[in-house]
């Protein structure tokens, strides 16, 4: 028998008769969510058997054992992986703020057709000879994250080519319950807004594909390979999966939670932390008084987040190389955080305190809602009637229900569930 001190003043006696000493509660029964690629592999790739396949993916396309979807499909014996397609940030997810040319994937020798260069849609020539197009990329749950627009464009191209489209589903890292407006105005669709959606849509990529196909009437032959063990109210930390940065500045689950709100300011003259070690967790500008800004934000009573006054100097973005006053966002209750409310509050407070310096009109690029921007410019905060009670938002919730794959237990439905 020997003695081991753990922490401060806690003595534990260890010996062969006590194998359970360091076993944590629930350790053996931990739930791990299996992604669509895992389910597809376990099923022997049956839906793709005999097909020449094009794969839309990047570094986030991984099976649960860490093997890339590219490698998994390339090694499958009953299909032919014939071409790869890469979204913004490239096939390895390490490029930022630049167009990307097509290339060759060294491990497989396959062509990599860039969808963030000369074209953002697969061309007929790229799809020639393919029998199916497969999508496997991790989304972050916000309307303007461009991977879902790439998915929509690929669905349209597959429909035009008369080939089926398969989505290998993955978790929404910020949950599938909370949905937050405002809606995108119908006349403001773009690469950062594929179709009218609220900022925080609360769907997986598989569910979004079903929604796109139905509401936009794309008409593609769509098949979603669903996850196993994912629950609608799961956040990423509930899945048992390893986090992989979906893009160069999406470095933590915390950043992903703040992103639907903080990113609303990204096209303005306010830094959102790009060019620092905490993108989307810092907000400020050279003309912001950090203590005044933090105090006003604390007074807004936003659940799940605290505001710490700071100075920081970003090395990217509109204030590159300039000392900024602002706030550090500290996450408290992640599941209680209303991300979009946070973003709208940041905009409202900046407009209130610095109306002659904050370039609020530039927020329209990502906010995408003229009515809400007008309210913010006039010094108000959008009421619920302009957000979650707006007829377009309620119509979205109705249509969303039909697209959902995963459901909460009876009696726990929220957010259009």
C-alpha cells in the first residue's frame, strides 16, 4: 500500500485491491456521436456502390477514427472517388482572404476543383463523368458561413447534371434548438446569404439541404446520411467528438457560439478580433472607451456572457496595427447565450455611444435586413415583432419543421421543433 497526495490535503491510499480509484462517473458509458461518413462506412457504402463520385469537402471531413473522408472513399472497394471540390479556405482549410486555384491532391492524385476561385459553382465540365456528388463539411450554424452556400450551389449543379446529391451529416456545434432572427431580406441573397434564413438557423447541414431542396425547389435527388446518437439539444461538447477548426479564424467552440452575433459587425469599421489570438471573442475600435463600452453592455443584461474592458491591437481587419479599446467576451452559460441578441446589442450600444464614428450602414452586408438596420440606426433595439414574431420568421419555422431529421423528446420542442 502506498500513499498519494492529490490536490491540497486529500490523501488516497492506492493498491491493487482498489482499481476503481481513478474511474470517473459515467466514463465507460460516454456517448460519442457518429457522423454521416461513419454510418456510410459501416453500411459498406451501399448508396454509392458502383458510382463515380465527386466529393465536396475540406479538412473537417473526418471519420470518428480521424481518417479523412477523402481517404475513406478513396480506399472503398465498391466505388470510385473521381474528383474533389473545395470550398472557401481550400481543401486543407488553411487559406484566408484569398481566391484559390484548382490543384491536385498529392495523397490521391485526384483533381481538386476550387469553388472559391474563378467559379463558386461546379461547372458542367467539372461534373462530367460523375454519377454522384457527395458533401461532407463541418458547418458552424450561422447563415453567412459560406460552406452552406457552397452546398446550395453544388445541389443546383447536381440537379442540372441529373446526378444525385448526398450529404454526410455532421453536428451543428451550437445546437439544433435555438433559432434567432432577423431573416435575410429576399432581395439580398449572396455568397454570404444563400436564401432567406434567420442568422442562427438551428439546423444541421443535412437538414439545411432538405430545406434548400424543398423551399428553393432545387429538384435534386437528395439523400442525407444521418448521424447516429446526435440529439437536437446537443452542443459540440456533448458529442464526444474532437474539435477541428472549421476555418482559420474559427478556433474554438466558444468562438463558434459568439460568431452569429459578433460577425454581424465584421464588415464595419469595428475589429472583431481577427488578427489576434481570439477572433470573435474581442470587439473594439480605436475610438472606443473600453470601460464605458463594457459598462453599457453589462447593463443590457445579456445572459450567458460577461464583458471585460480591454485594449488590443489586431494584425488584420479594418484597424490593423492600431490600438483598439473594447471588450473581451467571456462565455458563461453557453446554452443560455442568445448569440444574435448579443450581436445586435453590440451594434445598438456602438450606435448609441459613437453615432458619428461607427459605420453601421456597412453591417447590412451580413445583417441582411433593412428594417432591423433602420431601427438600430434610429437608436432603438429591434423588438420581438421585428425578429422572432415577424411573419417571415414564423413562416421559416413552419417550413423548417418538415426538414428536420432529429427531434427532441415529446414535450420538449422549441424553436420550431
